[in-house]
């Protein structure tokens, strides 16, 4: 197999071997149903309790505020739909942003069909949500503010503390989709006034198919998935015990190396950005120059189209993305890039490279070298480029 | 996602470039995906033979591959024969395209038609079956929508 | 560790080592996001396609009728809620039964709150749904019939073909919760007129946290979980690739040994039933005498209480259940046992033993011996028992 | 789920059985879980000392364990002292119970009270703080409901 340089860690990550190791006994040895009374299921219950404890500790929350889900998308759906349902008698207005992940955006659109009114806040050219715009959007019937912690395409970190303060001041629930930020940035739900938070294990070297929703104690949120009495009657369905074990292990490992990893990634990313910006003409860095995830770089190359770029990078053994992976079924340019004001044809020529814990300086240099060659080649084929 | 043929034409596109003083040039775009294709034709006025054909494309892998294949297929044909090179014929020659990528092959067909129209206008002739090119190419969405 | 005799295979099963083996490469090697365009994700896409093909083949369905979910509960929620939403303009009446799993029952109750009307069909003393009662319950505004394929507590297999025919005749959607039956009983969706079918991998030696919903082509069902374009835009969220691979492998292995396994299980189960019924007084077999899952035995022991029985069995190294595992948070006697007409105190003294592929004749004999001793002991402590 | 103490009292319950010609017998049940507990007391009429105490229980593990512990705790005590043996005291002696199992310990407290009431009625005395036993014991649901 040819060497692959995986620079798409915002799409998903490699599961750490220690995480797989931790999960293994729960497939064939401790395979009991955690709801059962017999002793055989005790290791499963303990393992789940341990993950809950680790996550609660990571957020400054308590264990009974953590609810396991199937992933970030389910957590987002649950938070928005259940909050809308629970607080409908107070009002039917929800505030979110134009740059949310589709898990929030499409849920918002669904709620609009059910008669809710949703305000999608604009962002500035760096992808930062305006707190002033938020303040103006707040109404007496606003029941929920949902703003992502960090954007999955351009990496911009949002002013969550200020947003949380606005929410708190007005007594409005505040949900944040932290799928890209959790275990990459330090988060304390009390300090930031967060009432609900979504996360997904596969974004920080944990397994796919498991995540969680933090729900602040006292919130009157009901179930989204109905059935058995699991998760304190709030989330039915036999628990994915190996997945939950893997989630816990991934959190532990990520937290332990977070600072160090951020430092390393920032260095590599800055080198990547510097070389691309100085060595390739007609290129733009998308997202906030400093207030961004340490592993994210997003460029727009004028005169060329993203898919062709990706395929050529792929031929060179480099995995990157254009727009987010989950939307690649679509031909539309990324809603995030349009929201920061890029014209269609420039949005089309965008490339996201997201680093991981295994990325090296050699990987970055090789990638830039290839990128230079490929961009040049595609521009020579482009009817838009005249040199 | 793509067939080996598509990948081959993407990796080694035939006939990339421009023709100076081309007999006909056609540029079409698809508003939905934002892609643009330009075809240059060199036509023998006496025999109506397409002597040469080149393209420039701003577009996806399928757009590049269909441009490449389409130019190969019309080269050496007469205008009348070239009119038979439909997007279906191009797709078949490429061993098929994914459903969301059918419009890319339409882009190639329309770009050739647009170049022929340009030629016809310049020479004030009428080409059987040729209609005025649309500036925006898009077919019905093949996706099921839920 | 003391030897454990696991007789709770209806709660969950041991993942087969071959299934774990099949999953492993998808954690650390083929870890790409299946939505990505680069070649690195091709093995993931292929693996998912393979599972879809295997499942479609097992049901006589086609691949694009299979939608992966997080498990049986999500599939049930999706089927009921989305069908209710999609066909609300035709009517708001749904028919189900009193013995469904909570994943269906509680979803039904939720729909009632939203203004739907739900008929819960009674069953006879063996737990069989009356097709006549169903026919009488059908109304012009009935949009959905949901009847489980086989009951999880008492093992009764329902007259699915007849029910499917009634549904078809009246042009009503037919959903079946086949979580207990899939890969245990042969199922053909066309022959049985099934429009939607739920299944969960961990009930047939696959991993927890993955299942599927079969949706007949042409049904206007929308998403239940909104977001990215996965699963042909019908089920958003990054796919649990290792889980889906495990699901596929588990289906393949189960199908290959289904007939043989059923034969073996039936033999062991009949031996178990025979010994218990003849050697222990005041006992009742719950569920249909013959029309039942080959791995299910369910008894009611008069004068004793289920939890005490379970704990004592546990002390003897035997895992059984009383009511279903997912409802053990509750103190109420099983709704299924009440529906077949058992009085409260008898319903309380019920024990479900469900066999698996690893169960042996020695396990069964040891279990019966222990059961005799324990039942006697508990009865001697019971204020209800006078000998 | 249960503490080691609970498991010990469940596995080796103390004072299981009946007392013939008991001074007082009390039977209580919990309609919600369907469980039933019966307590037999042998009381010295002169000193009001509980000489012996036995139980029979149809119920869960916690019900058996609390019966066993409660009988241990009242044995050798006077009626007045036995009145201090609350369900909280029994639970503490058992190193706690899961929240859904608190009502089981109430069952034990109430069964002792019912047996004492039976004794008081037979002897026409009044026991300080003792109320007529309820036939159905149930506490408020400790679960959060959503
Ligand atoms: C910001 C954000 N939210 C939500 C999701 C959805 O998470 P998942 O795919 O794990 O359901 C993703 C990633 O796909 C994301 O990047
Ligand atoms: C009949 C039935 N339906 C649905 C379910 C729910 O499946 P899961 O727990 O995998 O979500 C179960 C098992 O728990 C079941 O037995
Ligand atoms: S996606 Fe538009 S040309 Fe291919
Ligand atoms: S559950 Fe009722 S006595 Fe314990």
C-alpha cells in the first residue's frame, strides 16, 4: 500500500490502538447488558460509570449530566428538538448561525416546518458570530441559542463565553455543538454558561458511532429516542458498551496530551499556512487568522475547482477535503464559505487540511510541494485563469 | 466513485489547451455546481471535418474526464457526425458516471454544441438538429429527495 | 472467575470472535470517513456496501432499502414517528399491540401526545395477536400497523403473514419489530408483506450500537435524525463503520448456521421446559407452546418473586432475566405477562431463560438442578406459600 | 447494585420463619411492586422485651435483606426501643440501598409497626408514636421523571 498522508482529521480520526485495546474485552468477555441485575454485567456498568466520570470531569460537570448518544448528529438533533418541544409554551423562537454543521442547520429547518421560527445569525469574514447581532436577535419568545464551539470547515472558534453570558442574562437555554472542539480545546460548562453540549468520539481518536450530550441538571428536556429505561430514562436503547468504553479512553488520552498536542499542531499548521500563502499565488486563508482550531487550515485557490484538487491530491497520497465530508453528496459550494462572503467560484476551489496527532513536518512539506504542482496544473487547464 | 476510464482521462486528459484563431469556440457553465467548460474547434470549411479540438475546464473530475473524452470523440469527425456524440455516448465511452455526475457530461455535449453554433453563426450556415446553446446547463436532479 | 452460564441471550449476546476480527481493521487501518472522496475511504464504502448486500439478501430486499441505525430502538422510533409524520394527511390512527417492546410502546404513547390515536391490540393467553381483532380495529384513517415479529419476553411468534395481508388489503403500512426474530427465523419481506422492519446486531452475536431499518422502496418516509447526506439523505451522522462491518459478519455467520442452530436450541429448550414443568410444582410456561422462538423459555413460579430468584441464580453462576433487561429500572410487573392474563403476583415470579449458540446440555441440567433448590428455598421464605 | 452487607443478608437471611402463637403478627404489602412482608414477634408482656422476631417475605433482594436486618435489630430490644428502628436506620446498617429500593426498607419498618400494633390491640395498650398500619406502603418516586 502506498503511504497515505491523512490530513482530514476534522472528518474523522484514526482510533488509537490503546482505545481499541480498552474496548476489546467488552465484545467477547464482558458482553452483558448493562441493564441486567446479575453480577456478570457489573464490569459493563462500572465501565460506563467510569466514562461518565471522565467526561464529567473534563467539562466541570457532574456524572448525571452526561447522556451517551450515537454521535454528534444525534446529540444535536436531541438538543434542538427536545428543547423546542419542552419550552414551546414559553416561545417558538430559536437562534442559531449560518455556519452550523448540517446536523444543526437541517434540524433547524425541520423545526421551522413544525412552526418554530429560526434566526440564522450571519458571521464576519473570518467566520466569527457577532455577539451584537445575537443581542439584537433575542426576543421575549426566544427559547434556545445554539452556536457551535468551533467551525468544522474553517476552524474558527466562536466567542462562546460572551454568547453564554447573553443567554444567561436573558434566561435562554444555550446549546453548543462542540463536536470539533471537545478534547481539542479546554471547556468548562459553568464558566461558559453552557446548558447543553454535543460531542462525538471519532473526532478525537475514539470510535465512530458514539458520542454524548451534556444536559445541565434541572433542564426539562425529554427523550428524543423512546423505549427502555436506559440513561436515566432519557435515552432508550441497549448501550453501546464497547463504544462507551472507547469514548472514555479517548477522552482520557486526549486530555492528557491536549496542551502538548495543540502546541505541536499549531506549529505544523502555521508552517503549512506560511508556505502555502507565500509560495502559491492567488490563494486565501479562510477562517480566523489566530482564533482557530490548532489543527485546521482552510485555503481557497482561485481559478480551480475543489474536487479536481482533491482527486489529484489523492493520487499523490494526500487526504484532504473540500467542504465537509458529510456534505460531499452535494454539489453546492459550502454554506460556510458562502457565509464568510466568498463568491461561488472561489468557494468551489477550497481545500481543508486538518492535522492529527500523527502528522509530521515531512508530511506538511511533501503536501505543500504536491499542492504547488497540482494547483499549477489545474490552473493551466482552467478557462478562468489567464497568466 | 469513478471508473478506471474516468480516472485515466482525469489523470491524463487529452486535448487540453486552446486553439488560436479557432473556427468555433463554445463556453458553457452550470449554475448549480459552478463549473465551466470551454471547447475550441478547428474545422475544415470545405469538408466540415473537425481537424482539431481542445478544451479548458474549471470543474470536477467528471467534467475534466468528459471534456477529454468528448474532444477525442469528435476529433476527425464531420460536423454531422459530431452531432451524434451525445452525453450518453461520452458516458458510455467512460464506462459510466455516478448519478450526481450526469450533468457534467451534459456540460461537455453542450460545450461542443456551443462551439459548433459559434462556427455556424460565423459562417452563416445551419447545422441540422443544433439549437442555440443555453448559457446554463442543468438536468433534473436524479436524487430521490425525502 | 467462576464459570458463568449465560442464559440471557434475548437481552444481548456475546459477539462472535470472527465478528470482532472482521471489525478490527476498521478502527486503526481503514478508519476513513465513508463520505470522503479519496481512495483511502474506499475500503469503508465497500465494507458498508457488502453489509447492505448481505442484509438485503437475507430479507429478499434490495440494497437501497436498508438503512443503518444505532440499534433496534432507533429503528422502531424512526419507523413509527416518520410514518406518522409522512401519512398524517391520510389519517392519524395507528394500530399496534399490548405486548410490543417499550421502544414501540413508548413511541406510541409519545405519538398519542402529539394527537395520534393508537390502538393497542390485546393478545390471547399464549401471547398471540388476534388477526380478527386487527381486522376490526382497522379504520379508514389507519395509517400504520406495527406488530412485533416475535416477543422478547415470552418468545411467541406472531402471525406476521396474515397481519401483512390485512395491511396490504387495506393499503396500510406494515412495520414489524423483528429485533428478536431477525437471524433467528427466516424472513422474506415480500412474502410477508412487510413494509418496514427493525433489527439490532447485538441480538445475534453482533456488536451493540448498530442495527438497521428496512424501508420498502417508494415509501415517503423522511429522516428521523437530520444532518449530513449519509444513508441516501435519510439518516444523518458519520457511519459506525466497524459496527456496520460487524453487523454484516454477524448476519452472514448467523444465516449460515441458522437452521442447525435452531434445531440444537429447540432440543435443549424442550429438555429445559420438560424438566422444569415436571420437576417443579406450581409452575407455568408462558408463551405459545410451539409457535415460539427456539431459544426462549419463560416460566412463572408461584409464591416467589423474580428479583430474588435472579439473584440466587446469579449466585449459582446463572444469568437469567425477569421481564426484559431494558425495563429492569422499573418495579412494575412485565406488561407482556399482564397482557397474557397473569395476575400481578404470578407475573412477578417469572423467569426468562434464553439460550445461545454456546449453551450445552450440561448447562441446562445444572440450571434446572439449581432452579429446583432455589425455588424451594424462596418458597420456604414466602408468606404466600403454605405446604 | 447491592452492597456486600445487603448481599450477605440476602444470601444468609437471619430469622426466617414463623413463630407459633406469636405475640404479634404484621403483614404489609406494596401495591406498586407487589411485594409482601410478614413479621412475627414474641414479646415478654411484663418487660415489653422482644424476645424473638421472625419474618417471611415475598419480595426482592432488598426486601429480604431489610427483613433480615430489621429483625436482627429489634430482637432483644424493648418495644419503645424497637420504635426507634426506622427504615433509615435499617438502610444505614445495610450500607445503603439503591434509590428505587428505598420503599423496600419502608416495608420492613411498617411490617414491624404492624406486628406491634397487633400486639397492642390484643393487649389493649397504646404504644407511643405508633399509628394504625397502612395496608399499602409506598413512598414518593425518587426518580426524576422526564
Ligand atoms: C461541528 C460538527 N457537528 C456535528 C457533526 C456530526 O457528528 P457525527 O458525524 O459524529 O454525528 C460533525 C461531524 O461530522 C461536526 O463537525
Ligand atoms: C423486541 C425488541 N425490540 C426492540 C429492542 C431494542 O433494541 P436495542 O436495545 O438494540 O435498541 C429489543 C431489545 O432490547 C427487543 O427485544
Ligand atoms: S460537478 Fe459540475 S461539472 Fe461535475
Ligand atoms: S421492590 Fe418491592 S420490596 Fe423491593
